[in-house]
C-alpha cells in the first residue's frame, strides 16, 4: 500500500500528505509520521473486518494530518483509540475534528469489525489554499477507484458502506460494486448518522482472532 500511496504527486488542488510536506503546516518529517500512523492503524487489526466504510476525502482537521481516515491528530496523540500515533503538524494544540469525534464515539465499540478508507485518499483543496477543504470531483474518485477496488479485493468485506452520497459515486466506477449509503455526520448529519450506523451494526461486538491484515 505504501508504494501505491507515495507514487502520486501533489497538484495545485490535491495534496498527497503521505509523500509531501507543506513547510508552513507540517513538521520536517510530517509525511513519514503520517505513513507510520497509517501503519499503526493497519497493524491494530486482528483479522479481516466484515464492514468497509468509505468516506469521500480527507479533511484539513482530520486525516490530512493524522494520516488515518475519519481520525484527528488529537485523538491519536491522546491515545483514546484502539491505535495511536504522533503529531505531524506544527499546530499547538493539534487539530481536533468534529466529524472524527462523532465517528469514533459511534463506532469505537465495534472495532475491529470495520475498516475505514476514503474514495479519494489525498486532501482536495482550492487552488493554492492548502488550509481549506473542497469536495472531490468525480474525475478524482475515478482516478483512485482502482486503489479502492484493490482494497476491496484484499478485505472481501461482507458489506460496503458509503458515508455520504459523494462516496457512493464509486458504484459507477467499480464494476458490480454495491454500497449501502449512510448520512455523513457533518453539517447537521450527526443524529441520522448515529441512528443508521447503530441499525447496521446493532450492539453485538464480535471478538476476532489474531490475523495480520496487510
């Protein structure tokens, strides 16, 4: 996976934070830290999960600096999740993200029965403005559809869940892909997201046996 992620160069509107650094925002070894954080996330799995949750793209206060989808730097360094990580940004204190908080408050009890990823794995931003988010384009989702399909092929999940309608566009990019859509927790979607996730997962927590994921 590392080779797949770092082979993409950043552009004026899409920043590959696993490969590159922004001197104003990132520590000198920020990209290396983010790759390590991603590795810690992958290494925390004990077996292949039943559910694959796919978001649209990393946010500036979440995955852009943590390196882990739907996760903020603050959550990593405070070690409140099933995995840990280091701070890659220069911010003090490290960023926290409302969407990441809602996500893990809702789903932490179900870990590791789910895996999270983004349809676009890098940070989409307005041209030249690296501290803002923008919605990923359909072309960008199509560009990384093969990478997503490879992850699906490795995991072989029983159910694939699109977090928001943007992520569900993957159905048009990957042959025979069927996704269940839930509300994205941002912009007032918290209550609906929590209700839909609880309905999909129920309260049963499956204890899994040890097995290497990647």
